[in-house]
């Protein structure tokens, strides 16, 4: 398309004009590359798209530089014959600007064409994998809820029976004195009949404050356990003592064995509960 512009310049070739002609030829080749379509043998989705915007910008920079060089050349070689060749060069430069603009205009259409082709291929592949249904990404698994509440503290064990078989032989409250029939007395605890040596257990956890022979509670071998908050329990008429003063006990710990020491008519456990020094019915705790 630019051949008829280039012929007059070739007729009056000089060193400067040959350099100008070489530059114009390079511009024409670049414009032809920009307008060239992708190779038909490659799949459209695999072809590397041409960056027409960058190419067009590169052409515009080169054309601007060439125009400046053309003006300088015309000023140095301003003769009628050489002017004709220069006009042919200028026409070629103008044509390169038109080609660059055309390439930039064609760029959005080519990008749209590539996007449509890739979308079609992706949809077809999804239908083959899902038997006609478009492939969808699996939803992420729901994370378990985070429980920020503090772990509950283990509950303290409840009251433990002082002997396994609670056979009551004498309840709490007023009764006839077994050692003096006909004389009533206030019974400060509950008596549980059992075989000598039967394990006697602490009703609750606490600290041993007495563990010896004592005259209180009918006398004999006696253990007293302080449970705190003014609560105490006593274990009387024991045959043996298995704890010592100051020892910390858990609920159900063995403090001794059933006996008949002190004022007793037979082997049994005299069990008492005191709150702030006042006697309470032990059966209300068991």
C-alpha cells in the first residue's frame, strides 16, 4: 500500500534517505504483524493473546521519533528532488499511525472473542464431568462452634454413710438410758449396730481434729472430723483408730473400726453431726 510513496525516495537515495527507508520498512512490517491473526492450527484457548495496546503505544512512540527525524532531514536536505522522497517517507509515517490506531481498535474485539471461547470450553468440560450439570465447587465444611464457657468444676461427692449397713439400733433424740432403765436422756447421735471391726467412714471430706480416747459422746475411742463452715462429725465407741490429728480426708475415707469401747452395751457406732456446736439429726444428712 505504501510502495508508490517509497519509489520517489529510492530514486534519490542518499545515506540519510536509506536510513529513513529502513525505518519505514520496519514500521510497515510491525504493522503487518499486528494485523496478523493467531495461527489457525492452535486451539483458541491455548493461543497467547497479543497485547495490541502495548504494540500500538510502541508504534506511536516510534512514529513520533521518526517525524522529528524527518523534519530535521528536510531542513538539512531541502531540495525539490529530495523533497519528493521525504514526502514519501512522511506519507509512510502517517500510514503507520493509521495502522497503529486500527490495531488498538481491534484489540477489544479480539479479547472478547477469546473470553467467549474459553467460557464455552469450560462449560463443556463441566457438563462432561457432571453428566449435563455445570460443575460447582464444594461448599466448605462448617467449623464446629467454639465453646468459650469454662469447664464446670467437678462436683464434690455427697455425704457417705459411715457404715455400709445402716442398721439403726437407737435414733437421735430423747430415749431411756440403756445403762439406767427408766431414766430418760437426750441421745445426741444415732447408733448403728455392726460387727466389731466393721470399717467406719468419714461422711464428708475434712481434717481430723480428734483421734484418741475420750469421755465425750459415751466415751471410748473417738474420732472427730472438721468439714469446714462450722460442720463436724464424730465417730464413737471405736475398736481401732486408723487416722491421726491434722490428717486431711476425702469423703468415704476409713477412720477406724466399729467397737464397744467406753459406755456401751455392745459393738455399735455412735455417730454425731454438729453444726456450730449444736447437735443435729444425722439421718437428715444421710
